């Protein structure tokens, strides 16, 4: 697997059992609330690390991640000098992760950071490393759910497995699964890559409700109405065949 190289990490000494990656692009104002929310749920007490990735932001996201790391010992900072895509930011965080279990979510507070801990507890309580735990979005408008259903149907047919709510957050899996990834995408299709590969590799897929909350700060880079959703759908369709080849390459390792 080709791993991103453009990152800088502040490390601790103790290897955690769980590494959670929160990818942040121009999320000033959301960083400390996200870290505080994790602290409120007892995240640090579970020998876990939260890796906040500044994915080439142009605002004060990086400085705020530094403040969160100074305030909360479980926070680690990864800085990507230039934004090369959503997937690249996540992969940068995963490359720095030290945990046995790995996961990610968005750093925009639309998904409760506490859902990362919920996903980990589901996995830890099953006693099986061949699991893929993923949030199932709730509380979204009809238009968004309509596009989700249509894209899920198309991708299910393409990959030959039932795939639903592909971009639901968070995603969580064991390090052994991650070790087999080959040429994962650097863009927004990383969610689809991981989910499809898990399904085709025979991992047990566990979904749990993860409500979506309105943004209080920042602005979505893609969800700006009907035109943006149509554009995103077109990009997914164009990326689908190369992505299927990448999934097959990893699946047969």
C-alpha cells in the first residue's frame, strides 16, 4: 500500500488499543468541542488515542488541534501540508496510528465523536477481529436519503455485495484488515473502498444508528444542495471501476 508521507506527528509513549482518526479541513471552532466531547465520554480512560488530522486547512484548524493536544493527553496531531483529498487525510492519520483497532470519522461535529467510542465497544464486545463496524446515518432530509439509496443500489450491483449508506460514519476495523489494503483511494471514495473490501472479504458488517446533526460552524465542501449532490454522484460513478479493481487487488492478497 502506498502511504502518504506529508504528515507531522506528536507522539506519546504508550501504545493504545484503539486509534480514532478525525479528519479536519477548515474546521476552526469544531476542534476543541470534538476533543471535549471525547473526554466527556471517557475516551482517554480506555487507553485510546484520537488523531486529529489537519488536512491542509487554511484557517486556524492546526492551531486549535495543537491546543486540544495540550489540553487532552489522548489527542495526537497530524498535519498534512497540502490538501490532497479526504481519503489522503484519513490515510495520513491511519499511517500514524498505533492502535489494535482503527477507525475514523469527520471532524465537523455533524457526527457525534462519541460514536467512535460506541463503535469500539461494539467491536471489543464481540471478541472477533474480523469485524467492520459502521454508523448508519439517521435524521437526514428526504433528498439526501434518496441519493444515498440510489448510490447504494448502484454500488451494490457493481461490487456484488449489499452496501447501504456508504458514507455513514464512523468506520472501525481491526489493524489486520487495514494491513491488507492495496492502493486505497486518496479522495472521498475511501469510505466505499473500505466498506466494499470488508464486505467482499467476508468480514462481519455491524451497523448502528449514528444521527447526523446540523453544522454549527464551518461549511460543507460538497453538500451544498441538489447540484453538489449530482456532481458528487457523477464523480463516484467515474471512480467506480478503478475502485473496483483496487478492491479486487486487495481482496485476493
